[in-house]
C-alpha cells in the first residue's frame, strides 16, 4: 500500500467533506462567527499535532544528537517555521493560531471560550480529562479526544496521518469555499489568513506532508494500514465537526427568524 492507494480509498470521505452542506450555510457574518467559534479548536489542536511530530522527528532534548532521518526532520521543521512563526498581514511575526484569533476578533466572533479552555489545561497527562469535563459540544470533544489520543500513541506515522490526511492536505479545498462564501474584501485579516493557508498548504505543506508519510512508513505494510485507519478516523471526525457547525448555524437562523 502506498500514498496513491490510500488517497484512492479515502476519496469518498474526502468528497463527502468537500461537498458538505456546511459550506452552503455560510451566508452571513453571523454564520462565519459560528463557524470560527467552533473551528478554532481544530486550529489549536493542529498545532499540537505539529509540535508532537517535531518532538518525535527532531532532537528537542539536550544534549543534542543527530536524528535518524534528516529528511523527515527537515520536512517538519519547515512546516513548524511557518505555522508557529509566520508573518501576518502587517508584517508582524505570529503563529497561525494567533492570526486566526485576530481574524475572529475582526469578524466579531467570541474568543473567550477557547481562551478559557486553554487556561484550564495544565499538562498533556490531564488533557483528556479536561476535555471530557468541559462544557464543549460533543462533536468538539470527540474531535479533540481523537487528536490527543493519537498524539499519546507516540507513533509518528499515526500522528503524521492525522496531520496530513485529516488536516493539512484538505485545508486548501475547505478554505477556498469559505473565502468565496464570506466575501473577499470585507475582512482583511480573515482573508489574509485563508489565502496564506491556501498558499502554504497547497504549494508547500501538503506535498511535504505526503513525503513525510512515505519516509515514516517505508516498506512496512503494517504502518501503511495504520496510516489508512487513522486517516479514515480523522476524516470522519472532521465531517462530524462540520455537521455540528452546520446544525449550529441552522439553529441560530431558526431562532433569529
């Protein structure tokens, strides 16, 4: 099993995600606010997937020692550089998560809930319990739980699968539709964030992530099958999250109407 075969098997789930009814519900500023208030948790936990890969694939402890695979180390360091310390629309260095929060403020979305949630997190060991005890929607809880259970396996090929097929490889498709629905000139911070992701993920990070999967799996059939299983689960969690956001937007519209 190789990348091409996995992409073929995942195609129905990817098409379901690409054609999700959520996109048609993004019609107004209030719809975008609801979307961002729910999606921000995926923006945040993506950074944990990324840093977990960096911890596993590069040397982040002392004394420094050379890593086993400099190809995967280079791949992940390049992605970390731009995800954790990119340049925003004003030329200021910020992580993409912080840029997303700025865009939320710009459109009038509530950032207090995600901020309060992060303030309650002490360490990775208690994180799953913190998620379970939170007042987050079940779809968000399930999404986050899958992410951090995958991280806790400490198996780079599984983490890379959730990172690549569940997220990084899909963002350009998803965000293009959101930009078109939101309006291209109304919100410069949001537009910049989206366009920046489309640029990086489509041209650079997506291809790099696929190479990383190939390096990590090599000729191991077992690892390739685990990558497929993890990727399918990641896509299903994303679809479930999208369905929750769609329902939230419809519910708000019905109350307002």
